[in-house]
């Protein structure tokens, strides 16, 4: 079957698929019945803990699906403990992918397994959180299925099974609305974009265990897992430090404050570059995306690259400069000295 | 390992600080000064710092003006430069871009393809993974460092820095420059770069079909573009407060 419109000059024979580029599978047949269902990738760690961003994504899938909501999760036996929780947030059928020899995130293997599953269950759309894993995985699946993928959507709407995706472009100055003319339609969504839905306790679903093959395994030598309290991605309160911090002792103060108020400590790239904070704590385009309820920025100017990773409900900024860009997105802007105010907060905590 | 063939994908992007949006929400790219995408530049720096016995090509896909970034890449120390350019490629989304690049790369037998983790104009981070599938290569995204002697790669994922064995052939995307890198082109690099020719590769050279590239090969369609009118956040300013009351204002929020 050819997908070329008549204007194609090199394959009038209508026999494109015999000359598919290497690595490309035969694609979804547009003529076939596509379901109204939506498939959501359930990112989890090796212990089967579900990534917090998945919940908001499930809420959205439930809201826009005119059919069922499927989930696909790669986890060991521990994954079973998540079934009820996942059903309560709207999954009808959960594909629990099992392979005892896989312990880590295996991009090519997972992509192959999801592409296979997708051909079998023919969802109208596939939604994936735009976490680092998700952003690596989603385009692998899209290329295997030869379908369109839209990154970092901030709005998702549906007209029947058709997905209408919107994303900001060019530093957030414009919003582009994008559609895909193939199935499955694919989108990634930045963590924290959609609110967590209320769980429907006791809601029932079906779980199906499925084995999968390993392809091109990635051989992992070591993985440094950060100690508790340093996981900035899931923190509810973040104390974030920037170049406006002049005293090294402020870093220590921030960690002590974090311990007292149950927060984590993050930073701008400028401070990570200085070596005062670990890279893993950097927020922004080349760092992490965070979505805390409260983000307290000490001496951060608010460059676009920093704000690209920030999805906070409320931002309080402490900056010497009343006109710092961060103040235009802040809910409260305190004009003053970052080191002194941080020290004083610690005393009051 | 020695004698590896490395391709570095570099993109020309508009300088984000100078882009203007027209009243009807169009991007005024025409007269905007452009630059080498910062993440692509990091990929190039990793290739050059590891160069020794390896061969490094800089490759870009874009309009003829994109020769500028390839000229820069040669000055930084790339051995050869190729520009994939032609009107047939216009309007390509990430899939069509990756498929076009793959057609070129697969003719040239590379062991490694280095990319920036994303380009600052599109921000999608999709082309490298798609490229890996079309080439049948392994993928290592968000790399912070590589060691081509011991063949290892370190990737920065959300919860962990993962060190893996680097299995060839592979696509690697970089999110930061090499450690301690302050690469400035030397005078000799600069002079020898001037003598090098940037080879332009067109549609006919690639052996791909019209329906696999450009707007026709794209699987996504932009339906509309609108200017985002920034929501006026009413910021409450606390100016001129003493340190202790400023701190109390923060504690009040923490206690919610
Ligand atoms: C490709 C690319 C990717 C990038 N990715 C990221 C990223 O992921 N994350 C990121 O953060 N940045 C990133 N950047 C860098 C970004 O452009 C900024 O340079 C950086 O965010 C600045 O950090 P900062 O606000 O801490 O420092 P500065 O810009 O130096 O700002 C310091 C702020 O502190 C204030 N200040 C100074 N002294 C005091 C004081 N005593 N008390 C109170 N306030 C004070 C100043 O008024 C100023 O607003 C990236 C850049 C590029 C080109």
C-alpha cells in the first residue's frame, strides 16, 4: 500500500513499502479500524514505583478518550501493587510487560515492545510524559510506527479520535496547534502540565501480563541514585539558589532549611557551573523540569532557559533587582539580599 | 578505540534573543542573526576533544545560509563539512528530517552520530532518537561525558547518572559541554578551515523518495499558530522590608 499522494515523483508504481528505509517497520494501515482508545506509557522505576507525572496524564487521557484508556508498564512482580491505584485513576486495561532479565530502562527494547503492542491494540493515540526517559522513548516509537509525534504539549483536546495538540514554541512566544494524519497520534507532555484527577477508589480494571523480547540491550555499568531529599522532580517545596547567592554558607543554610520544612534544594545553571551545587539539582532547559507547589528562588534572574523547566504553582522570588525577569512570573517578589533573607528564614523555621 | 568515524549534526538557529514575532503571530526569521545551536556546539566540542585518531564530519541540514555554522564547525576543528540542502526538504517535521539525514548518513558508514540533546528553536529532542531507529543504531540521550578509550558513556537521567558501555554504532545526544572545555579555534585551524570546501548534498544525491522528505514526508501538520499573550500575573512586591519581615513573609507561604 502506498502512502504517497499522486504528486510523488519517485514511486508512481505505488509500491513504496518494498523500499522502506532500513529500520522502518511497515506502518499502521490507515484503512484498518482504529479504536477510540488511548494508550498511556506508565513510567516506573525498577521497584515498580510509578512516576508522579503519570497521574495527571491519566486524568487527561480519561477526559479526552471516547473509548478505553490503556496503560503499558514495564516492571517486575512488584508492579502488581500499583494495579488498584492505576485503575482508580482511570486505566481500563493495563499491559504489565514482564521480562525477568530486564532491570533498567532499556530504550530500544521498550520502544519495540510498545510498537508491537500498539499494532495489536490499535489505539488512536499514545501519550507519554516528557521526562528524560519519555523524551528518549517516544520518538523511538514514533519512528518505528512511522507516525507523527508532538513534543511537550501544553494542551490536548480531542474531536472524536482525532487529537488536537498545542505546544509553545520559541521561548513561549507563540503557541502552535498540531495534528497528525496517521494513527496512532503521539504526544509527550511535560510533567505537571495537567492536574492530578481525584482517584475513584474501588474502580476496577483488567491487568494483562505480557512477555517481551530484548533488542539491542544497553549494558549499564553503574547508576548513581541520589539520596532522599535531593529528588527535585517530585518535591512539593523547592528552595532554589542562583548566582545572587554570594556566601557559600547559604548552600548549607538552604539544605538545613529544607530539612526543617520538608523541601528539596535546587539551583540555576550559573550556580551548578560554579560547582556550588550538583548538576542533578539544576532546573531548566538543560536541567530538570520541576513542578512544586511552592518555588522559592533566591538570587535567580529567571532566564528563559531556567523558566523552561519551571512549572510551579506559586513562585516567591528574592532578588536585589526589582526588574529581574523572574519577578514577572512570581506571585510574591521580595526585593532584598538573598543570603541575609535565607539566613533569617532558617532562624524562623 | 581508534579510527572511529564520527558525524556531528549541527543546526543553524535564530538567535533567541533577537527573534521577533509579527503582529499576526508569524516568526520573523528573515533578518534575524543566526547562530550555531548551543547544544549542537556542545556535541561538536565533545567530538573535537576526543578527536585524536578519529575522523569528525560536521553535517547540517538547512538552507544555504547554514553553511555559516559549518564554516564555524571547520574552524573548531571538524575534518569535513556537508550541507544537506534543497527545496525538496522544506517543511520537514522531525520524522522527515531524521529520515533525510539517515539517507545521507547511511551512505557514509559512521560509527557514531553526535547531536545536541535538542535544538533551541524547536526544543523537541526528537530527531536523534528517530535517526537512531532509521539507521538501526543504539541511542544514548542526555550524555554528559563519553570515554572513547574505555568505550563508556554517562547519561544524566532524572533520578540517576547512568554509566553504560557504549555499543557501536550509536547516536549520542549531549546536554553539556565537555568538562573544562574552553575550545577556541587556533589560528592554524582557522586558516586550514578557510581552505576547506563545504560539500552541498541535494535531493538527487540521497536516493530517497519525495514522499519521505520535506512537507510530504512529515507526519505532523501545523494547523495554526497564535501569539501567546502573556497572562498578566499580578506580582505582589515586598520592597524595602527589613530582613526579618521579608523572611516571615516567606515562612507564611511555607506554612500555607
Ligand atoms: C543552551 C542553554 C541552556 C541553558 N540551560 C539552563 C538551565 O537548564 N538552567 C538554568 O538555570 N540556566 C540555563 N542556561 C543559562 C541561563 O541562560 C542563565 O545564564 C542562568 O539561568 C543564570 O542563572 P542565575 O539566574 O542564577 O544567574 P544570573 O543571571 O547571574 O542572575 C543572578 C540574579 O541574582 C540577583 N542578585 C545578585 N546579587 C544578589 C543578592 N545579593 N541578593 C539577591 N539577589 C541578587 C541578580 O539581580 C540576578 O537577577 C542555559 C543557557 C543556554 C545558552
